[in-house]
C-alpha cells in the first residue's frame, strides 16, 4: 500500500468534480491520449514533448508524475487531496485501475475510481511534517517520509486525531522516494498559513477565538459587544456600525473553536438567535469547518449569514492585520514577505 497526494487544481477548481464523481483525475489539459498504450518512460516523454513546449527539467518532472498516476498507483492505496476551497484535507481509497475516457471534458480524460473516506478533516489535525508533504506544488506525489502512511491510517482509527508525543524526526531532503516532495516545490503560502493556524489555536483557545474574531470586526469598523466566557445563549459577539454600534448592518456572531466540522443544528441555532436580538445578519465561525449539510445552506442563507472556516478567518486576519489592536498583534506577530508565485516545474 502507498500514500499519495493529488492536487485538484492550483485554486481548487477541480475539487467538486473529484468529490461528486467519486474519482481522482490527472488534470493535464489537452492530454487526450490513452496512456495504457505507453509502456516506457521514454515513450511518455516523447508524447509530452510532442504535446507541450516543456523545458528539460519540466519534462522530467511531469513525466514522473503522470507515470506514477497510471502505472504506480494501485487499489487500496490512499490518496490525500488538500482542499484549496477550505482549510481541510480530503482522503480517499483507490478502488479502480487507471481509466481513459476520450469523450470526457478536458481535462478529465484520465481518472481512477475512489471511495472517499473523509472530506472535511481540518488541516490543524495533522503534524507539521505531514502538512509539509501535503503542501506540494506537484499535482501528483507519493509521501513516504516519516512513516506518513501508517500515521495517517492510524489517525483514521482515532477520529482523525493525532497521537500524543512529537512527530518523528524529519528525514533530510532527498532521502525519500523519487516522487517525494522537495522543499523547492512546496506551496510556501499554504505552509505559512498552516503555521499561522497553529499559532492562532495556541494563543486563542476556546473563548479566545471569539476575542480574535471580535478584533477583526473592530478592525473592519464595527462597534462590538463580546460575551464573557461561559454560557453565552448563542451569542458570542454582537456588532453594529457607528460609534455606538447603532448603525446597520446589525450582526450576531457565533464562534466555535472545536476541531470538528459543524452540522446543521448550529446554523439553525444562530438563525433563531438572530431573531431574538433583532440582528439583520449572522456570522458563524467554525475553526473545524462545516459539514455538507451546512455548506448546502450557504446559497440559501446568502443574504443573512456568512460562514467562516479556518481559511476565511485567516484571510480576514491578514487583510486587516495592520488595523488590529496592539494586544492582538502582540499575540500574533506576523511579517509580510514576498516570494516567487509559481516555481518552474509546477503543473497545469
């Protein structure tokens, strides 16, 4: 058995196709050719050279990924699909052989059938060394370092919770499989956000997360009321525009700091509380994300409620960081840096 990472597009544009069709795809555009007809790496490189204008380095990189997808993967292997739409990890088990559909819409020609094991595991549940391997720019890669496969399979037995104790000592670069992720092809932005997420949950545990959300709303120009720690009757924060908070919109906020996705009853509770306090809009913040039953309500409640998961919260934090109160910034010391957006060798 093996553990693989497959990206569903640079911006998560293929995620819904992966999830709804119960498949993982090799999303190389214009590659409308049955790879089962290719039996050697040399033949594959010849096909790619004919199809694309790749450099020598990119040609070697891409051919290795494509070869792994149709020749190395096997039934029973597990696949990690990091979600770009949420701060979550999706995991599936491969149930079928490589298949090719010439009539499919580009780029869904190549696929393997899978069974989704979980589609909403918070990234913060995983140790940093695993997140590093998950954060690849490569579309397809095998993860072998630090006993990754056994650790992930063990998490499945404990409700996706980490075992106690520190993670294994990471192996140095270059000691893994030829398809393993190296530092220069890691998604540095995602890795940075993983570090910020871990700092947030360390500094703002429990009711502290409501304090952080309160700080972001005040940085956006709202006057707020925040409930004291303890039973809040469904009200963590109330926010309104203007010096005294009497302006509109009037917002009722519920903040959940647990690491499990929220289900529909929590959203229903917020909607009821909004009526009780005469709030026009609601904001539901869930560090552990949301189950599909809540996601399905997002469009229906668009003009009444906003949903923030880890990804949304961090985006709002970064967007308004310079206007946060000094005590919040002291707990979250961050620095803005610049880096290359798309290293050579990234696919798609």
